[in-house]
């Protein structure tokens, strides 16, 4: 299809999730759509610190890129690295995904999400009209102790470096 989406096996979507997303795009054809999520039954919450709306390439470069990954002051992601709360134009996703090391087992969402955003020409942050329901489990892979953690982090760093090679002008020292 024109867009691709990810859903983790233990999560769920509002019954009209995709319809709700596409009805609220305002006719835009953004490369990436970022939706809201429900986390720990806290209600539907934004997955980005950026206000809902359409961001063309100029707005991406001036507003999003300089601070999209992490805000040290608030200690939170400006745009979450997760794949599952976003829809990606399939062509863009395939282009980026081709460069992702299949051996990455930590941060595999981030190594795809942020390069997609960096290469996109437009992004749409949606309001809370359609929500992805994230189920956090204390035995999930993210919360599991791993003796090979340093190795996994190192592999992630190498992969991120490869994905962002040639894009340093976008981040101007932010990486």
C-alpha cells in the first residue's frame, strides 16, 4: 500500500484507527503520520512534543530536526523512536529499511524511525482522534536484563552512524 504501519503482537488499535487517521489528515499526503497512543491506561496522549499539524520540509528543518530526538532538560523524547505509533510512506520506509542491519536487537525502531524522518519531505502530527494502545509488560524484551547489553548498544551506535552518514547538515552537531 501507499503507507506501512507496525503493530506489536501484544498491543491493539482503536476499532477505527486507520480510518480515523486518514479522515484527519486534512487531505495532506505527508510522508509520515504520527498518531497518539494510550499507555498504561493513562488515556490517549501525544507521542511527540511538537504540536499537531502539518510540517513541510522547511518546517521540518527549522522546527523538528534541531531537537527531534531527545530533550535533555525534560528528559523525554521529542518524537518517540517507536515504529508502531507512526505510518510511513512505504517507498520511504523501504529505502531506509534497506540500510538497517538485521542483527540490531536494541533500538531497532530508532535506527529506522529517525532516518525516515530525516529523509522525509513532510510529516503530519495528528491529534488524539485515533489511538494506538500500547501494553507494557514487565517480562517484555525491552524490560529484560541482557548480559550482552554493551554489545547490543555498540551495534546500535554503529548502525545509527551508518544511517545518518551524509545527513550531518540536518542535525548540525545534534547527534
